[in-house]
C-alpha cells in the first residue's frame, strides 16, 4: 500500500505531456530549454534529457563576430572617415585649380596620398567627377585656441555656414577651446614632403635637406607614432624637392601643401591629452577637412 501511495504521488508530480507531441510521436518526448525549467521535474528522475542552452553567457571565447565587431569595425569606420576626408580635400583642390592633376599640383599630391592609403582608384576618380558636378560649397578656415594656449587652424567644407560655425563652436567650448582671430598669422602655407625617419640621424637629415634644397627639416610622427622627417620648402618647389629626395634613395610617404607653424606651443601631459581629445572631436565632425596645430609635447 505504501508503494502504491508513492506511485500515485509521483504521477501527480510528473508534468503532463503536451497533446500535440503525443499526437505525433508514439512515446512522450520532453524538451528542456533552459536550466531554470528543470525545477519542474523531480530531482530523482533517471531518464536522460537533452538540454538546449540559449544563454549567451556560455558561448565560446573565440567568437569570430566579437573580433569583427570590436577590431575590424572600428578600423573600417576610421578607414571610411579617412576616405571621406580625402574626398573633401579633392573637392577643395579641384575648386582651386581644376580637375586635371597635370595642371593642378595640389590635386596630384592629394591623389598620391590617396594611393598611399590604399584608397580605391575608382573612388578617387568618382570624387573628382563629383567635385566637378558638386553644388557650390564654401571653404572656410576657423582660427582657434585650445588647451594650454595651443593654436589650431580648422579647415572646413560646408554647404551651411551657420550650422558648421555652431558645431565647431560647441566642440571647442566642450573641450577647453575657443575661437580666436589672428591665429592664422602664426602659420605659413608651405610645401611639405614626408619620409620615414627610422635609422636616419639628425646630421643625415640635415644633409638630405641641403642636398634636396629644402628650406628646413623637422622630426614628427605618424598616426602609429612612427618617426617621420618633414622636409619643408616653397609651395612651387614640392615636386623638385620630392624628386631630389627620391634620387637620394629616400622613400616618400606623402607630399603636398600644408600650414606650418612659425612657433610651437609646449604642452604638459594633461594639456596634451586634452588637446588630443579636442582635435579628435574636430576631425570626427563631418564638415571638417583637416586640423593644423602648433603643439609640441613638453619633454
């Protein structure tokens, strides 16, 4: 009798099998979706149950999508922004000197920079054609001061001056900067030829500048903090200096026209971090083409 009572108790505890399942299978089929659902079953059940785990927390650590999302995604975004900036630079160059790179030195140099950054040739040609047919856009240079008193020139290309002015002003205010007239007088428009600076001593860099007939040479870094040598010359002498450096066995990273500061602002680490944040925010603005500065890290 006691055994019969136990059997009746077990039958009442056992969950009722769905009718639809019984209608399709000759024996009861039970499916557990999550560990939480096991509380419906008696702990002393001996039949095997296959559990389908839907919780993402137990996924393998080598998930391919996580790499695409967290590594490839940001790189693709940065590459897209870079190509967008090149397209804006092409528009400005075409507006200033026409769409023929043989007659437009600045456009020729920008196209070369596009090739060095692996921008597709089709995209470059499309940008030139788009610049020829584009609606009139205004090119402006905003003058500003940033953290530590550093000087900034912000080149923009926009079809809405009021909107762009408001966006630039807000970004400066949020990042310890402000618009300031007269900053442009502290920069000169010069030709600049960049070459890798690895294994090139200061003495050798000066010799190269003299032999290439450049006006000056300065040490700088690229986005990956790799050393570069910046040969400065007259705007009309860019091709000549470039050709001379190539004959001397130097590999050219880029060549073009830039704003070179007359004097540098020395910043400490905190000011340098704040200035870097400001410049990054400005570069992420869709209407901003380039940002020039006179920043020098305090040794």
